[in-house]
C-alpha cells in the first residue's frame, strides 16, 4: 500500500460556539467516491441541517474540507474533540 492511499482515511470534525455547532464527516461510499457530509444546527436541539457533496477523489474532498475549516475559524467556532 502506498503512502497516498494510507492517508485517505475517513474523518470526523466538530466545531462549536455559544449555541451553535458544525460537523463534517468525510467517508467513502460503496462506489469509491468520497462524500463530505456537513451537519449544523443549534446545540441541544434535535433540529439541524445536513448537506452531502460527493467528490471523485480524496484530494478534492480535502480541499473543500480545508475551506470549511477556515470559514469556521473566521466565524468564531472552536474545534471540539469528538
């Protein structure tokens, strides 16, 4: 197995601020595409929103994930251990 393939692992990240949360899940689907799932809403509420975006390769999905990380930081969210 090459180093590139070993780096292609599912990820789960979460950010929070006062009353809001934002999560990202990156995982491979049954057909080999990578799916970036974004989940956000009010902390402590069962309500929230979910968006899924498929990517042909891991690198494309990671590029989007990096953009989301930057945006969360600019908006005052703090990373949380899951």
